[in-house]
C-alpha cells in the first residue's frame, strides 16, 4: 500500500533534455504519460513540469541548479528510485507551495464539493491525492460522513474544517493525515477510528489544552496524545467502539465494555497506568448512545471518559475514576 504523498529529492543537475529522456519517455512507454503545462507559477529560479497519465495519475517535477524534487501518485521513474523522501515542510517553500496549488486544483476538479472546505482539502491532501487512497479517502467524507451516523457530508466536513482551521495540528499534518490511510477501499471502521483521534484532539483543545500526538513511551509503543497546559501534563489514549449493528456484541453497552477491555488489556496494560482512556462513541446512533448514557458502564480502566460527539459540536459523556483533565468546557458530563 502506498504511503501519503512525499517528495523525492535528487541532488543532481537536470536539464530539459534529461527530464524528457529519464522521466517523460519511460512514463509514456509504461503508462501513457504526457507532459502538460503546469497551472501555476513557482517563482524563484525553479523550472517545473507536470505529467498526466491515461489512468488519472499525476506527477510533478521541479528542478533548479543541482537540486530537483519529484512528487506523484504514479510509478516513480527508475532514475529516481534511490532518492531520499522528504515531507512537505522539509522542502523549499517555493516547491511545496507550487505542488500544493497544482494538486489542490486537480483535487477540486475531481471532487468539486471539497472546494468549499479549503482546510480539509489542504490538511488531507497527502492522502486525498495518494496513489492508492485517493478514491477511498474522499469517498469516506463524501459518502460516509466521515464516520458520523445520521449526518450529511457537509455538516460533518464543516465540523472537522472548523477544528482544523485553528491550526493546532498543522505541525503534525503528515502523521495525522496519514492516520486516515491510503487503502484502495473504504474501511469505515478503521477510518472512523482515525477520525476519533481528531475528535479527541478537538475536545482537549476546546478544554484549553495543547495537544501533541503520537507520544512514545518506555514500553516501545505510542499513546495517542499528550495534553498540556500550565499545570497539567497528561497522556491520553483513544478507542472507538464499533456500532452494535456492525459487531457480534449483543448491544451498545457490551460494545463499549468489550472495546475498552481490549484496549485496557493491551496497550494500556503494557504502559502500566497513568494514561486517561477516551472512549469515543461518536459512531453510535442516538438510541444506542442513550443505552450507554443510561447505564454508564464501567470500562475496566480508570481514569476514563466515555462520550459521543455530534457534528454540531455538542459532546456528551460521563467519567469513570478521578479524571486529571478539566473537560467541563468541552464535554457535557452526565455522571
């Protein structure tokens, strides 16, 4: 499975003749590539190329002096196979900005409705335009409301757009966008779980905490977030139960218990305590959540917060144990 889009760096001189010989001609022979004029100017002393394939793939190439950068959701020419890969923030600004403009325009031509959500488009661009995941990741937002039940794509996309445009996850764009994956099919359970981490980050941010994702711990694995403010520095792990209709559990309460137990006996047990467990029931429909809210089942880990978010921003939940986070401004607690 291909990874989210990154740049390949070639520390060599590239002439126009070499570009045609070592990039365009092999791609033309293999997958019907053609060179087209880029839509946007790059500035500075960079020369740019855009290649479009018969199968819908696209590739970009920029070179200046003894430096060149390649990005594409297609096969990589053999002349660039042994080159190093770099993230969007690790390449020259002119190159990154130009590539984003080119790919965003292509994205919005294919899925015009996403043009109304510029921050979502930008943040998830590395997966929205990836080789394997470009169809599935867009379809997850378009056809599956990003994992929210009983909601439309526009209200759910607006929910994430409003949060992401705060910029609190910009620094972690590559790792967080990559959580959505680049599978060639929609895995609604896994993708919904990934968006559950964005919901958790929003809750923590709304409660006044700075969030840092993917915290490595001494056991050799990672927990989802570190939540910090002036006096608090806490680890948070997120789990998202599947709706009862999609699993063998007999009901929503059992679904919450079973999923939390798996997390508690696995990752959190290895960590040895100290982390707060977030159990995100945002995939539950109203009647299933009502059963959980009414019984408020234990989740075999303390401290824990069990909650359900809606795309209008309302979050309702309950706590188990002494939760070391002040969440009253972000969650309507009914315990």
